[in-house]
C-alpha cells in the first residue's frame, strides 16, 4: 500500500474515534483541571508520552503540572487531580496508582476507550474515546499497528483541550512563549 493510502486509512480511523468523544466530558475535564491545585499525569508507553506533551502544555499555559515518576514530582494530595490515560483501562500500574492517589484525597480523571474498565470505574470522572483496544481484542478492526488510531485521537483531544484551557486562562502564543523552555 502507498503512503497516501495509509494516511487516508489512518485519518478515517482517527476521525471515527474523535466523532464519538463527548463535548460534555471535555468540558468536565477542563473544569477539573482549572479547579485543581496541581495536575499530575500518569500513563505508560505511548500513552505516557502523550501525557508528557499535555503536561508541558499545561505548564506553558501557567498551570501547575507534574509527571508521575519524575524525580521532581511532589506528593499528591487533597485538591490535586491525577489525569490518567490507558486505552485499555486495565493497565495494572495505572489502576494501582490511581487507587493510591485517591487514598491521598486526590481526584482521578480517567481517559480510556471503555467505561466498563477497572480504571474508569475507579475514576471520579472519565473522558471516553470509544474504540476497541487491540490489547483486549487482537481482532479489533484496524489497519494500523496496535492502538495507533486511539493514541493519535487522544493526542488530538488533549491538544484541543490544551487550546480550550489556554483560551479560558487568557494565554495566547506570545504569553505561553514566556514559559516555553529556553535551555534548548
């Protein structure tokens, strides 16, 4: 197959997922982030990389964001939000850490593909991107490797939520450039 055909198939799969993401869930996520004293992000593998990008955007907006597991990440507690991403909603480490964050009084927001998963059921709020996960069902209909379409959809959703947050915080590109890394 040619590259242009792969791109067409990729965009078709990603658009199908994005069309099912709830505006109400996105609004709830924006409100939760703005209400939190600090936002912690937690995901493993490619999901973790997507959340690292999102944490960077939160910092550029001027919000207090941390990546779970980094050496400089402070203790989580009441008033904080743990934002998790697991396509399957069953990643054991993520579920265990979400449970632990709740034990310290933090709220948990789960981004996943299915509300009937351990992570979604444990969370205080969810953002669901309905897509069958090949990690649960290897026959899930996708031409892309593993969870590519879902991961790309989540990156787009989080980029757009970042834009919503920037707008609500009155942060344009010029303002955010003042917080952009300058030791590059």
